[in-house]
C-alpha cells in the first residue's frame, strides 16, 4: 500500500464522534472527553480495546489500594479514589471507541468490560467497607457498620447486571441505534441515570471518604440503587418476560 492510499489514523474528532450516543451527561462530558484522548493515543500505539478495559480496572484498583493503605489520611485516600475511579471511567469509555474505530468489537470484549466493572464495584465496596469499620462515623452506630458493609455489596451489583441484561436485549433486538425518547417519563429516567451512573457514584464515594461519611453515603446510596432496581424491573417487565 502506497503512502497516498494508506488510510489515515482516526483523529480526535473521529474518536469523539464514535462515542456512545445514549450515554449519560456526566459520562459524555467527562468520561468521553478524556476517553477520546486516551482512545486517540491507543489507536496510534496499537493498543487493543481489551487492554484499555484491563487498564480501567487497574486504575480503579490502584485508587482503592492507596485509600486502604494503613496510615493514609482520609484526604489523601479520597483524592486517590477520585483520580483512580474517574480515571477508570475514562479508560472504560475509551475501550468501546477503540473497538468501533478499529473494527475489533467482540462478544468477549463486551463480557470482559462488564466483568471488570463488576469486579471493581465489588472490590471498591468491600475494601473500603472493611477499612472504614475502624473509622469514626457521624451518624451510623458502630453496630450497624457490618450490616451496611454487606448491604453495600448487593444493590449496585444487581442494578448493574439488570441494566446490562436490558442493554443486551435491546442490542439483540436492533434497538441500540434508535433516537432517544424525549418524553417526560424518559427524561425523568435519564435524570435518575445521571445520578446513579458510575462517574457520579464514584465521585460520591471519593468525597464521602474524604469527609468521613462513607457509611452514611453507602447506606443512602445503596438504598437508592435497590429502589431504582425494583422500579426499573417493573417498568421494563415486558422486555424481561
């Protein structure tokens, strides 16, 4: 192939335009903006989408590890969580872009992406919960902490699995490229989605860790996830039938 006919590598604009069109606002404005730069660099370096997926997991785990190190102050731990978890979101947004632009989408990559997301979510809740058992809390009694730790391992993971199954069913039915529904009910669902999406949730985890309110945040946030999951299953009951 001559230089004149060799295809040009995707530009930053190409990477931005390859983002998911049905993503939530925070994911689009933060995750995909930073992820576009990561995907642009990855395409030039020849990195595979699966490499970026694993990098997203490693980035998040690194932030959790720093926060849980003995002697780490809440401020330093919270900053490490903020950088590591939001960095993980950016890598997570970049892997799909690279897969689409390089023609390397695969079922394995999709499963790997969701598996890494669930792994990070479980390690995040488990490691932070165990570390926070010995930390003072403002409102939560010490006797409640073990129960909240166990509780924090369930609703977010169930919610992630349910929405993943729903996305898979929509993709299999050919609905993934449909325009967004602009009805009032759909707008309300997207508002809830923007509040429970990974980037806002992980930001809340980091900020609550800095403030010493981790168990209070976990109790309220996972109660919200449980409620939203029940409502989500009810609204989409025909699609799961």
